[in-house]
């Protein structure tokens, strides 16, 4: 603690009086606490006067500016000289300066890559180019049941199908060529195939004579620009039609560019009994037809080997009804991938062979809770088909 006498002998300088300088007419003792305080004051004033060095204690107004002060000029601050700006623009060797926001990304000059990195080739995939055949993927109008034919055109267009196959049945629109043409034009969805009315429920559609049905189906295909007519083998009780069927289909095929593609069916089963309902046979490969349609749901119901049947059809396979099945006695027409049939393998085989026919999704969506769920199932079927109807390399041009 300082001596009280010394404390009384010193006083604070008046306004305008320099601290540390003696008042005129008074002597300054060189010893004692007052002299020591005067020496400290003189040292403080000297430090304040020296450039670039802050005074002891709190930083003064002349202390070094902070990075923020460097970035934001303050009112009254002296402008920077050209030499100072040049120094800021030109980086100097030594430690990195304090961080400050850089220019916009577009103005940043990035260092060039080394020559070796610039010339390094991009990594190549381990396989060749993906080959997708010319086959078009179509939607059967039967796939939207219980909705009508017009709904099938709308859904096919919205989901991105390449076209539709018109199932001619009890829906009046499916039997009206002009109505079908207007639907095709309105939705921008071509008609790629016509399925002749060969079902039990269509026995009276386009008349009762089976040959008349085929003639009208061919005429519809020609007028609508379709390239295929799908036909089932005759029922066994259509005896005269069944006897002339093979030769009659050949004659009709020679009269047009439209392909008459005979579809494989299946034996009817009831409990342990099996009934041959079609003639000459439910398996069309036992006869000499010009073109075939393979239906994988029918293959599942007949409990035969799908790929073996496709092998027997060979290059006469012109049309595919893609659907799945579990081997039930009932014709299921499941979404591809939901059953036991080799749907993916068949599509990949078609891609390798350069198949140029049509792949038609003929699936059963009648149990869908509503239109939204039905459309989702048809989108799933299309995605499955597009995914597998491709191959990493085209292996020859001969069909398997």
C-alpha cells in the first residue's frame, strides 16, 4: 500500500496539462513514490507516441484493426493508398493471412489439373453396350377390366406404353373400328394388334361363324394399322372349324401382311379330371402354323415348360402375352414377377435374339381396390418388362 503522505503530495493533472510534466515554478523530487509514478506516466506517454504499439492495459483507438475493420471501412478512416491495395491483391510468401470471405464461386480461379489427370481415360463399364430390341410393349385392353376399352387407351398413354392390343369382346367400343381409330388418335396410342373374339363369352360377337370373326379381325387390323391378329385354337365342339383350322389360317395369312399368331392354351381341369377342350390341340406347336403367340399364364396353367415351348416355336414366335402364373388350374394372369414363370428369362432371351414382334401385358387387375391401384399395377408390369427386355450385348441375330 502507498504511503498516505506521498499520496497527498501528488495530485491529478488539470485539463490541458500534460501528465508527467511538472508545473512551472515547482520542483519535482527525484525520490519517493511520486517520482516513481511520474516516471511511469512518462513511459506511458512515450509508448502512446510510438507508432504501431498499443498502450498497456486495454487496447487504444490506435491499436491494430480487426479483420472486420479491414473489410468494412469506418467513417473518418483514411483511404487506402494504391500501394496498400496492391499489397492486399498480391499474396506474399509466408504465413497465410487471416481468413476473410472470398469472391463468388464463379470468380474463383481453380488450379489446373495435372497433365496426367487430364489425360486419364474415364473408367469403362465391365460390359458392352445395352441392346434393346425393336419389340414394342403394348397393353391389352382386357388388362383394365372391369373398366372399358376407352379407359385402356387413356391408361396406356399416361403410363408410356408403346400401344395397345384390342381385345374384341362384349364392349361395343372394342367392336367399332371408327371409335377405336378416334381413341387411338386422341390419346396418341397406336393399335398394334387385334385379339379376335375367340372366348366363350364372345361367341356371338361379330356373328357366330368363326371364319367370319377372323375375316373381320383381319379387316380391323388392316384399317387400324395393327400388324397382328391373335387367335385361339378352336373349341373341340367346333368340329368343322377345327378340321380346316390349320389350312384356313395359312390361307388367310398369305392374303395379308397381318400376322395370324395362334396362341397356346391349356387343358381344362376339374379336381382330378383333365378335359381336352381345344382342337387340334391346346399346344399349337404340335401343328404347322406360320406364326405363334406364347402366353405365359397359359403355360403356367398347362404346367409345362415355358422356355421349352418357346424353343419349339423358334423364329415363328411373333407375339408374346406377358403375364405370370403359379401353376394353378385357374388362368391367373398375374403381374410379371409375382408368380413362378420365367418372365424375366424370356424377355432377356427375346432381347438377345433381336425379337421384333410385340410384347403385350395381358394381366388381371380386376381385384385392384380402385383405379389408382390398378394403374399402379399396370405401371409395375411395364417397368418390369422394360427392365428385362434388354441385354448387355447382342449375341447374334438368330432367335433361340
